[in-house]
C-alpha cells in the first residue's frame, strides 16, 4: 500500500488474551483453516450493501475442534449452514459476540461434525469500514454510482466473514451481480471485453491473504497499456491514466529481470475516484490507485513501481501479522527504488530514497520508542497504525544498507532466491531473519555483524552510520533554500523552472515548520503555488503557508482538501488549520461540507484531528 498518513489513527491497546499468533484476528488457524472461498454477492447501490453468501472450504486441523471462529465487523448474519460432500446443507448454530471497537465481532459457528464447507448468508452494513459507496454526483462522470473496497489492514471482515489474518491464505471464486452498465472488477483475472450485463464471475487461483480481497464497481472503461496490462477508470479519466501509465510493461520487465517471473498473469490498474484513502493498493492482478498521481509528466509513476513490487514482496511473500508488515512495505519500498533506477535512472531513484530518509529522520524522534522498531511489540499498536513511515522508510533503508555492505550482486542473488523460497507463503520477521542469516550472512562473513542487523530490526531509531544516497540536485536545492531564507536570494531567483515534483517536494519539506509570512508571500508571487493541481506540492505548500499565517491560501487549501480524500495528502492540511482557533473553526466548517465525499477511514482520521485540537483548546 502507498502511502500512509503521518499520524496514528488512534492506537488501541489490545488485551493480553488477544496475543495469539495474530493479535488482530479472532481466527484459530491451529484448529481449522479456510483454504478456499466462494462468494456469491449482489451489489445493492440504493442500500449501500453487498448481499449474498460466502462459502468457506475448511481444513480441520484438530480432530476435537468444536467450532469455526471467524472475524466479522458490522455484518448482518442471516443463516449459517454446514455442507457435506454431496452438497447437502444442515443448519449450524452460531453466536455473534459484542462488537470490539478495533477487532469487530467474533463469529463462533458450532461445527462438531467438521463439515467440509460452511455457507454463511449475510449482508454488509452501509457503514462497512472496508467499503465506500459514492453517488453518481460524487464521481467524475456523474452517470452511475461507484463502490470500492479497501481491505488492508483488517477491513476485509467488514464485507466478508472470514479468518481475517495475513497468516491464512486461500484461493477464491466469485459470482457478483450488479445493475446493467456497471462494470465489476476484483483482485483476480479481469476480462477487458466482459459484457456489461450485470453478471460477473472471477477466479483467483493463487492462495492470497484476506487483506488482498478486493472489489470495485461503477462506470469503468478500459484501455490497454501493454500485452498484459490495462488501465481501468471512469471514461473521462481513462485516456489520461493510460498515458501516465504507458510504461507499465517496461516496469514489469525490469522487475522480472531482477527478481524472476511475474507470477500473477495480468497486471491491471484501476484508477479510483479522488476519495480513495490511500495512494495505491496492491490488489493482485488489479492495483487500485489514487488519481492524485495523474499529473501529466509521469513524475509520480513510482506509485506503480511500488504496487507492482508488491507482486513479489507482500503478495508472493507475505508478512504473517501486522507487526511484521515491514516485510511487505520495507522490502517493497526498496524494490520500488530498484525498478525506478532501472527504468528512469539513478538520479530519480536517489532523490526518492533521500526524500524518504529525510522525512523519516524528521518524524521518527516524535514517535513512541516501540513504534520506532521495525518489529515492534504488537501490544498497543493498532493494525492500521503498523503501516507507518518506519515500516516503509526504515525498512527500505535497512535493505539499502545491506545492499551496500554485501555488494549489489550478492544481495540481489539472496533477495531473488528469498522470494522464490517463500513464494505463496506468509512468514514472520524471525523466519525472514533466519533465511537472511543462513543464505546471506553465513556464506559471506565479515560484511556486517549479526548484532548490527538485529539492531536495525529490534532497536528504536536509525543506526548512526546508516548510509544516505547523495543527490547533487538536492544539495543545490538545500543551498538555494538556505540563501532564500537568509535573504541573500530572491524567490524569483530560485532555479526552480526545471524542478520536477520530487524537487519541489524536497524544497518544501525542509522549510521551517512555520516559515516567515513574508517569505511565503514571495514564493507564491514568484511560483504561483496556490491553486496547484499537483496534490503532492499542494499538500506541502498549504501546510506551510497556513502555519505561516497566510490567510490568502485558505480557500484554495479548502478546495484541495475537499477534492482529495487520500489521507496522506489531505490530513496534514487539516492539521495545519487545527493549530489555531480560527483555523480549526474554518476546518470544521469545511469538513462538515466535505464529509459525505470522504471514505470512512478518512472521516475517522479527520475527526480524530479535529477532536484532539478542540480538546487541546479547552
Ligand atoms: Zn505498499
């Protein structure tokens, strides 16, 4: 997934009793495991619900297990049946426990006779945390309603009753009905030529963890971008998206050259409406992506490299729990850099590595010690919270350090073999470390001590000798920024005409938190940053200008945060407003108007910022 909000979504302390293999799931995989899922669902736009059945194929591990325990959140369960080998159904008793704020409701199904399959008749609720429902007016083309899922981290349970833990993998098939003219897509092989007749079937033959279950439906057109890739998006967006993503086949080929064949068949990208709360989501065969990367010059295409990299790190080899999520995100951010280097050159790859390292240096000291560790103690860390800068940026920094110490050829050989050895399995940090010790450290002694490797993983902070890439262009920007702030260089004299998105991001990231108002006004007069269509630049510009006290940017800032639901790009602007009483009142009014267009996750995160600010004022 990319990218994450820079603040916690509310860390919830988990009870000790929940500390089994995966503290974020009620599932008991040592008793029984789901091996396959058959979904039969109707998309009901007027009621904002998915309605139908989930049939789970089971592998009973303990001959004495009395029950099947599943994860659910806000599901309405109508009936549960056991199915025997001949398909005969017997009603099963079930109990839905009271709703836990983070984990949802534990569903216990009495099944002492161990049926091979269990069928659950259910419907989702309009508030399902993993689904967003948009009216036609909330879409780009305003013709049909739109819906999409976001299952990572523990939101699949809000639309399918299942063992919602990344340690458990299953294959799935689905039959989905929808109104005519609506196209339905899922995290499985999709057919571009499928008739829009309201009746869709899907097959994902590879075992996947539940957080990679995905569905979307709406007014969706298709445009091919290569022999095994296409872009899916609303008709008015699809052409622009196909242009921005025209290098997709090149990216796939570059990754295959580094880490072996792409295992999933097709690599398609669905561009969602602007309310999608993340940058991208690596749903197998069909990446879900934010439209905020469609800036026209391919400068933010590293998002595709990131989601594509997950086809190896994350989807092929999966972190067994949310505490281990850096195995997905740190490895993926490293691989993303290698793909960028292979296709767009080392200058851009180094710039992106520096941006991420500098941002981490700034943020890590403000985090609790436990959250600064790659493999934290999961007690007290919510599943959504584990997706922090540490997992992405410290994780990839560790791998870049290993590459430097062992040499690129040796490190590449290990990483490629690691993906191969653990393909289609879910592993813990400790299993990865055992592999790394046996296959990288032991055969190549004297490159790095094992204690040093363990410090990267289990200690807070960033090791002192962590190597940083150099960038001549970033160095020049540092010098110009300093001269500009000192007053020896006018804003108009900045050599910014040719700056790409990353270079603007770097310039703005390292301004003082609350720069002098006069400096902000000079910058805007010279470079017209207010009103920028580039949301990466907009988020940084508005945050700094609001902090400097520049009221002239407020209305454009409000337009930015109303238009964009991607949390990473909208939350910092809310936070900047929330720092003063007048700003807070303005942001609250803006939120009241924009709320219906935001995803439930974005709503929760904004409400938390506003609530904290209001309490701070009392
Ligand atoms: Zn990711």
